[in-house]
C-alpha cells in the first residue's frame, strides 16, 4: 500500500515537473527553490533540467510501483 502511494505521488510530481517545464509556468519557475536552477542555468536551462528531472522521477516511480 505504501509503495503504491509513493509511486503514484512520484508520478504526479514527475508529470507536474514536465508540464511546468513545457508551459514555462511563472509560478513554478519563480518559486524560491526553483530560483537556484534558474539563476544557475538560465530560464531555458532550468526548463530543460525540470523536464529531465520529471522523466527521471516518473521512471523511478514506475520501477517502484511495478506499473
């Protein structure tokens, strides 16, 4: 049960990261935790980072949940 919840939560977070990167949401990129990556990589680099991060999170969630 716990692993399924963790996997579903991971899927949600991964999809959210990808959607935020694709649509370039200001509220996501201007968040204090995201600002570090925006400052380091620029806006486009941060979008690429979050897109890749979302894919990694989804892959880990699928592996954990056994979907």
